[in-house]
């Protein structure tokens, strides 16, 4: 039973980590957008 709990905890932490990674990636994409969004940024902040 302990091994099961360990695997479950590991899975939950990995799941949280992947969510955090996705959120970080989304934030980075928002702050440093791709090339296609640079024109929009230039008109907005230009």
C-alpha cells in the first residue's frame, strides 16, 4: 500500500509540474510572443 501511495504522490506532483510548465509556457508566449505577434506589438507599443 505504501508503494501505491508513493506512486500516487509522484503522479500528482508530476501532474502539477506539467500544469506549471504549461502555465509558464503560456506566460512566456504572452510576454515574448512569436514572430507573427511582433507586428501587433509594434503597432501597439510602437
